C-alpha cells in the first residue's frame, strides 16, 4: 500500500515512494511484451525494423542514379536553363509566390485549429497515425491494450467509448422555476438540445406505461415530451388534461416547465400524486421531486424523511441514486453521523461510484483534521494517521473525478448543472460542486486541506489514460460527451490536459515565416536575392562535395563503361 504521507503535495516533503512507483510501472510496461509472437507479427515487426535501412539504401541508389545519368540526360544543361529562367524572374514573382504559400499555410492552420477545437486532435496527425502508419508497418494502437495491467496484476482493458454511459442528474433543477430564470436574466440557454432530448426519452420511458394499452391522453403526452418548443409541450399537456383531468403525466410536465416558483411546482406535483394510482414510475418520480421541493423550500427534515421512506418503499430502484439526494440534505442538516451511515451502505466496492460518494467521504475525513491542519507543521512533523486517511480519501476522490477541485477551490466559474451527467466527467463535476460547495465551505479548513493535497494525486497516476491506481484508467471519451451535455459558453475541463499538436505549431510557424519572407522580398528585393543565392549555394555545397569525392574515388574507366548504359 502506498504511503500517502509522501504523496502530500507540500513544499519540503519527499516524494521518493511516488518516484519508485512510477519507475516500477514503467519497468512493468517495458517487460510486458508477449512471450510468443505469431508469424504475421514477426514479419510485421521485421518489416518495420528494416524500413529505416530500406529508406537509406533507396536514397543512396537515387543519388547514384542521378550521378550516373548526369551526362546522358543532359542534366547540366537543364539546370543551366533553369537557373537562367530563375534569374530572369522579377521580385514581384517571389512576392506573389511567398504570399501564396503564406495564404495556403494560413488556411491549413485555420482548419487544423478548428478541427482540434472540435474533436480534440490534429487532423493531419490523425490521418497519418490511422491510415499511413499501418501501411508503413507501424504498430496499431489497439495492440497496446495488453500492456496495461490492474493493481492486482491482471489484464485490465481500457474503457471504450460505449462505456461512457450518461446518467440522469439526481439533483437536476426545475426548468420553469430555475433554468428559465437564468435564461430570462442572461439570455443564455443553460441546457443543450442533446441534454433535453435525453430527458424527453427518459420521460417517455417513465410515464407512457404499457404501450399496448395507450389511452388518448397518453398518446398526446408521448408527443408532448418529444416537442422541442416549451410552449408546444405545455399546450399538449393542457390538451391531455382536457381529455382526462386525472392525467398525472400532464401535471408533471406543467410542474416541471410552466411553474415559475418552487411553491407552484410543489402544488402541481401534489396534484399529480393524487392521480398517479399504482404506476410505480410515476410514484417514484413525483415523490422524489416533492422531496426536492421541500429541500429547496427549507423544510429539510421533511425532505430527509420523504427520501428515507422512498428508499424503504422501493429498495430495488437504487439505479435512480436517491441516496445522493439524501446525502446532500443530511449535509445541509450537518448530520454527519447519518451521512457516514449512508456512505457505509453505498460506498461499497461492488457498487458503482460517483463524485458525490467519493468527495463526501473525503469531506468527512478532512473535516475531522482540517481545523488543526497546517502545511508548515505537516512538513516538519509529518502526517498523523487521521491526516493520512484524509489525504488518501482526497486522492481517491480526485482520481475518480479530477475536475471537481477546480470548482470547489473556485478556480473555475460554475454554471447551472445539466439534466444528465457523465461520471468522471466535467458535467458531473459541475453538478457536484453546484450543490456541495457550501458544505465544503462550512467545514473549517477542508478547502485548505484540499488545496494543499489534491495535485499530489497526479504523481500517483502519471499516465491516467493507461493505468489507474484505485479505479480503472480514466476514459478518453469524456470530453466529447461533456461537450454535448454542457452549453457552448462553458469551457469544458479536459483531463489530462492536451498539448497543442505539433502540426498546428508547424503550420503556424510556416505561415509566419512565409509571410515574413514575402514582406522582406517586397521591401528589399536585391538584398533578399543575394541572401537566397547564398542560402541555396550553402545548402547544395555538401552535395557538390559528395559528388567530387565520389568522382575522385571511382576509376575513370568505370564511369566510361556506365555512360553507354
């Protein structure tokens, strides 16, 4: 087990164990080659090994052929005529040439930057790696999966894109009473069409019931959930109520989207509850939203009781994550013993984790030591057992979702949380910090301890996309999904931070260099002409020297025999 005392990100503390872990991981990776390769793999590896030498031999043969065919093809006369043609060109031609090159480089740069901003990778690099590298005998990226092993030494495949499952936000806000207010004030839409479309699919699944026994009002509500325009959805809900004044799903829609206050939404939800009957999906959804209304209106103890009753009444619906609503309400009551009891049940190795589970556990352990924690004292005397447990919990939480600390430490601005989240992604971090930042601020010194220790996590997992420490490797698909879930005005947090691709830097440098050459050639044509001649003469001087040496070493009779060929 790692010594988290050495992982503490504090000035003056040693990190020898972390360095040893990194070195050991690198040695494991280097020594994990397969013991037996098939004939195809051996042939491919041999071809890729010999490709460098084949290129060198080919280049040498080209030089020899040029030298041999120098006289028969009259290459000297061709070069002379070409030099005469180039000498007759005016400086305007060079200005136009460099200007055109600068324009083309600029267009490539703009396209590369746009592609990188949208897809997070370089287009040229992706094409070269995906299509050209296999043709040249390179190793496919899929073959590296076997190099990553779990903590127990067993093979651990990297999560694929399909494993980036989108979950409904347990604490999602009310559209009419909360999201729409933000739109009225700022003029910005806090929800994306992708997020709202997922909600529409959820509502159709929850509230339509048995599709073989659809009532007329159910058919209207099915269409209502699919409407993009909020007013069209509200009109459809009223139409369903006209058909059947006991249509519970219609009152749910009005409570979510038409009610402009939480009090009004609560009234409509209570009305829907009276018409829900024995529909389990409707009952669970409505009771949960009523508990959230009570929480927002300050009746926290009532909300806690409603959530506990709901979890007892429907124990098999753990996938709805009602316990996360309960944890937030208990933290507001500062009932930390009850919070610990809930965590003891749901923070289990066999159950799926979330930012709420991991960071709440870290908060409880940090709260026990944070009021007396001092970085200077810790660097002098070391960490106590309780402090080590708190740091370990923080490292565990940061490894699960590395985006949360920047929001808790207010290094990034918060926005309204989306209706759906991606676990371990930026969307989950926004949703967690939006509701739990106040609880961290209430625990004296907890944010200070988080600030001093959270970056130490990255020393434990130097390659998070390849190998994790306590969890699976960080999924690489989170950025793309988060960009669909979060509004465009929000800067999506990317982990690990991607460096600017080489080809973007190269095209930017090429564009700037050619533009500078065009300007200098236009301003100082004669001086630039002298500079160009000196540059090319210096560039081709080694080739001339190499040709002279070859001619001096070869016998004259040998060249006379090759000339007729």
